[in-house]
C-alpha cells in the first residue's frame, strides 16, 4: 500500500481539483502546488506550499521552469525501502512525494483552433510530462492522477484503505500516464512533421486511433469488431434513427456515399457488399433513384442507398416502399425524417461533407500496406480506333468510367449516358465479368436503349470480351490499354465498328 502524505497538484484543467484537495486535507496531506493551481486552491481556503518554497528555487523563464528540480524528482523517483536512496535523501534534505495530480497544457486544442506557431509551441508541456512519467515509473511508491475521471476512484481507495492506495490502483494510473504522454508526443511529432515532411509517403508513419465504439461483431457474427477513429480526423455522420451500425454497414455506407459524391448532377447509388448494383444521375433524385434501381432491382434488396442532394418527403415515401439497410445523404427535409420513422430499423444518416481520403490502407499479418487514394481518372483520353465515339457516347463512357473505379476487380460496367445497365464485379476472368454484366442488363431491361457503352477497369488480355460486348449491342468502350494484345483488341474493334478510348489509368480495386 502507498501511504499518501505529500502531494503535488499542478493542473491545467482544474475540474474537480478543489474537491480533491479538500479531501486530501482531511487526511492531513501536505499539498505542493504551482502558479494557477495554487491560486485556485488558496481562493477556496486550502493551504498549499508553493513549489518555489518547497525547492528554494523560484519559477523562471515565464513559468517554463517550475517543477524541474532535484528536490521534486528526488522525492518522486526515490525507492522508499532502499537504504542508499534513503541515505541520499537525508543528506540532500529531500522529502518523499507519494501523489502527483497533473494534466498537461492543451496542445491539441490549441492546434485545432489555429493559433499562431508561437502560441502552439508555448503549449508544449515540458515539466508536466516529465513529472508524471517519473511518478509512473515509480508507481510502487507514487500514485499519479492524470484523468479527472479517476479522482472519485482515488478517493474511494483512500477511504477504504485509511489514507492509502493500493499498488494495483497505482499501476492502473501509471498505464494512463504512458497512454497520455505517448499520444501527446505523437500529436506534437505530427505537428512538426507537417512543417518538415515533403514526401507523400514518409519514411515513418505513426498511427494513433481512438475507439468510437464496440460493434456487435465484425464481418460475421463469430468475429469481434470495433470502430476506431484517427486522433485528428472525424468524418461527420449524424444518425437520425435505426439499429446500431455494423462493421459491414459502415464500409458499405462509405462506399455508397463516396461514389455518389463523384457526380455533379443529382445522383443515386445503391450498394451491396461494397459493389454498386445500380448507379444513375438524373434531373432530380427521384429520377436518379428509379434509374439506379432499374439496373438490378433484386440485388438492391437490403442494400445501402446513397444520394448527393437533400432528400425530400416525396423521395422518402418512395424509399420506404422497399427494404434498405441504410439511407445516406447530405441532408433531409424534416418531413422526410418523419416519414422514415415508419421504419424504425432503417438507419438514416446525414453526411454533410464529401469524403476525402489521405491514405488507403490494407492489412497484412505484420503491418499495413499504405497507398495514396485512387483519385486520378485519366492520364490521357485517346481515341485508338478508326471510328470515333459520338458526343453522347463520350458522355456515357465518362459516366461508366467513374462507376468502374468503385467496382471490385475484375470490373466491367455497361451503361448509357446517365444509368448503369449491367455490372460485372470481382470475377477472376474479365470475360466472366463481361458476361455477368450483359446477363444483368438483359435480365433487367426488356427494351435496351439505343446507346450502350462499356468500361473496363484494366486492359483486355484478349479480344474475346470485345466480341461478346458487340453481340450485346455495345458501340463504344473505355479502358486503360497497356496489354501486349492491344493491337489485336483495337483491330477487333475496327472490324466490328466499335469505338475505343484508352485512358492510360488502371483502376484495380482489391
């Protein structure tokens, strides 16, 4: 047990500090304090010893040096049952300290509100981290409180143990110290890196995540799952209603919203297992929704519907006719929110901002693969066939190409100017993806439009997909190019009267 006889109280956040100090005085604990904390305690009738009195050395350099003194650190770091340490303490007139209550200058807060570099630098705490790390290292003899949430538990410990706290409790507090200082230093390091690092992918990347919540499970019920957020990033999501979001919901919702926000015109995306099963743009959201649903009405069941405009009551009435897991949009009319309440399990989410990625992560057993996000649509836009695409075909090709970037490889998207007709996703063979896209189109469109184009996320290794697409009515194709078979693919297009564009940019999505 640690008998609390002497304490240092030095806090920026003074929440609960007066109550804690009054409690310590009940047990005749000597309180040593600094500047603002000492002033607050005295104003509340609590006797304190200034650090400068305790050390015999004044605060200097505008308060930059306060607690950095051998009398402080000897009292904190001494091993209380080691004879040599006790001897040196007597020789140097050092008194033991058993409790440190300290939280740090609000560096992160000052950084976020955009203060000047000088103010930001002044909020890098030096004495605080040094002192609490020293106490945490010596946790068997010193208890350190860095979280106001621990004050009540500390009080209960002292009351239960007649003025003492257990080593187990002190160890728990020590862990919080090192969690705090590692995060604090990480944020400072990131601030300096932002001033120095010019590389897109620097030599070192330190990741710090904070848990948002535990999830019911991961991808499947037998897998545990939790949602973590980067310490300095928060994508705004306002949840109006519905069941708790699952692992799969979060991924699918982000996929849907990211894709639909690629379009300037009113758009709708319906996602299933991160793949779009229907995408469309229109004169309004209802028009776009009906076109997106037409692409694959069966697969849309239980999907996620994303929109890039405010949802009104008319669209809400249409949406609740079918089963969706999530509706996501930048905003909603009040009447629309009331309509959605008829389906209380439906998750209705507002995302007022577009998604902006800094890095794209993939996990390995021993770490991460990190890449920049896939944000380049074209390196070129080169017509490689004898036949040139019409303006309408070019419009359709650009639409299909945007959608194709969000489809799992191998990806084939068949479309018109403003609507997907068939999507082939995630097949091991590009021919199979082509066949699936055509099958979907024929199943869902009894009358085919006059303009049918096709996008492929990577090159065609053989002309076979071209022949299949031609028979289905495709008149123009967009793809990256880059195959050793490009000449034969172009030749086949020329033979069949199909126009083709090379982008020079591949869009694999694993």
